[in-house]
């Protein structure tokens, strides 16, 4: 009887302890779990990996160029970090060239550790928008130019040209100020042949002045990257193109691989290298209602990733057409994925430059 009492008593206290413990378990508490990365797990292996990565960047391969939107300053999530971009990306072009101290640190890190080049884009359309904001158009002066001749043979566009001179001096100076690896000039000049009278002279003078600023900068930055994005055909003086590392072809409006070929062939002109073309396509839109941006249509009429389709197109040889690599607009949109970040970018890189082990 005493043994039964002891057992019953023991069971009571055991059950009471268990129930009390279970009650505590229902209170959910956050746990800070730090997963060690490869750098922490095996520093020697990671150092060797970075060495091989830099060698790869310096070898002949298909280039991956991405546009990175850093206009929102401050790190709100991991998507805002340059260090979270896929390691094998070759060139990152920043939208906002004026950098914070944290951005400078990360730019230096991916350059020194991974051999990634960081540049920024100067858009002629931004120059024009800044000018118009300062000097609004009027009915009397729709071109924002200072016209001094009634005959139209001698036109002074000094107001715009002076503005351009100051604007470009500041924009180009950022390359040295922040130690960028180069610049991308986004400019599609008008066809002056189809412009008449005063407007033709204005447009030609503006084009000459703009391109002179780029040429003068190039002459003093021979070891710095220069990319040109825009319509090459309507440049009246194409000398600068021979000094460009790559030509960026905007294929945002293209929906087939055949369209990629047409877009590039339109830019192939006499006396420029044909092996420096990078075709740029957009990532998917974050707007769930937009089911077109970032997609191509295949031969069966199905939607496929524009990034992945372009990567395969880059590998397809075409007579008289050099394909240096792929460009990706709005690369941060590709970050979001439940399996792994930047999936389409990674697939494109591996497609164009498969690992020897695969």
C-alpha cells in the first residue's frame, strides 16, 4: 500500500512539473540564431574562392552588367546591399552616383574582394530635365535657347550650353570623388538631318558640346571604363566609340530573341567594334498586375524569363554580330525569391559561363 502511495505521489509531482513546463512552452520567445557563413566556417577556402573569382573576372567570358537602384539611401533590408548581389556579376551601374559612407565601404568591398566594377550612369535626359526645371519653356522660346538672329543663321544657345558645361563638370567629377571604376553615358541624339533651320543648328551645337565633354574626360581617364548606352547611329562624330569598353543596347521593348538580334544590328555601324554589345533587358515587375515586363514569348507562344532567354541568345553565334554579354535593368526586383535570392541573374550567369565541373 505504501509503495502504491509513493508511486502515486511521484506521478502527481511528475505530472504537475510536466504541465507547468508545458505552460511555459506556450510563451513564444524570439531566438537570435546566427548561421555561420562560408567565410566563418572555412576562411582559407573562402580566400581561395575569392582568388578564383577575381581570376574569372579577368579572363575572357560573357559579361553580366546590372543596373542597381540606390536612390533610396540607408539600408532598409538586405536587397539594398551591394554585397548581396551575385558574386559573378561583372559591372554594377548605380543610378544615384552620390554615395553614403556605407555605400562607399560596400563598393570597395565588392571591388577588392570580388573584382566587381562599379560605375554610374549619366543621362542626357536628366540634364535636359534639370535645365527645363531651371528655365521653363515659353511660347516665345520653346527650345529654351537664346536666339539673337532674326534670320536664323547665327544662333546663340549660350544659356543651355553654359548650363550643360557646369552640369557635366559636376557629374563627371563624381567619378574621381567616389573612386568609381568608370561611367556609362546614356544618350540618344536626334537625327539632325531631319531637323530644319534654327533647330538643326541648336541640336548640332548641343550634341557637339556634350560629346566634347565626354571626349575630354576620356582623354584624362584612359584607364577608366567608358560605356555608351543609346542610339549610336545619329552621332555625327563617332570617334569616341572606339574608346568605349562596351555598348549598351536597351531591349526593354523587345519580347522575342529575334527582336534582340534586330535591336543590336540597328546599332552596328561602320568603323566601330562589333564585339562589345551588351543587350539589356528588364527583370520582372513587382506589380502583380504587370505580367509583361521581364517576359519574352517563345516559339510556342508561352511566357519565359527575358533574362534567361537573353542569356541563351548571347551564346548563339550570329555572323557579323558580337555578343559581349547580358545587361539587366532593375536588378533588385530579382532579389525576391523563396528558394534563393537573384535566381534569374544566377541562372543567366551560369548559362553563359558554365562551371567546368558542370
